[in-house]
């Protein structure tokens, strides 16, 4: 299993919106960055991801699961763009803020710390475990 981080502005698509989709989930569409798209092309069904609220909150608020592998993004006719489908798994008992992550030297090499703009990111297993612990989440 691989681990990922999906960033969204809560005013556009929030954790509550994701939860409301239930087990049918939702496309992670609208991504127009090649690196983020390539990450989605690497994803497999069952991979897990952090759901991160960007902008004002800047915190990991929940865990999602990839339920459909890369396919054409329904929001464009441009064949270059693909997306995956994800569903909500569980909220974080205690959201983990970007400030918390940046202040922990064990997470200094995390993509989120060094490239805060990338909307879909890979997360190392050690980072996943540590952040789950910080958030009180048992995987």
C-alpha cells in the first residue's frame, strides 16, 4: 500500500463534502499539474491518503481511500488530465496542522513542508505513521 496527501480548499471541496459522498466516493478532479497527475497515475485501489484542508485551516482532517485508479478527468475533454476516485474513511480525532508538521524535525523532508503548493503528494510510510499518531488516528 502507498500513502498520499490530497489538498483541497474547504470552500471548494471540504472534508464534510467528501464524507457526504459515502462509499461511492468522488473523483479527485480538476488537477492541472503534471506532477500531481503523475502521482494519481501511480495510485492503486486501496491506497490511503490524508485529506488536507488548505488555505485558512492548513491541517490534515481525515483519511481517504483510493477506490478507482486513474481514469479520464470528467471535467475536461483534454486527454492529458486524469484523476482517481476517493472515499472518506475516517476523520482525524485531532487535526494535525501544517505548523505541527513543520515543527517536528522528523517530518522535515516531507513534501508538504517543502512544496506546500502541490495538490496531490506522496507520503512516506514513516511520515504516515507519525502523523496518524499525532492526530490520534489508528489505521
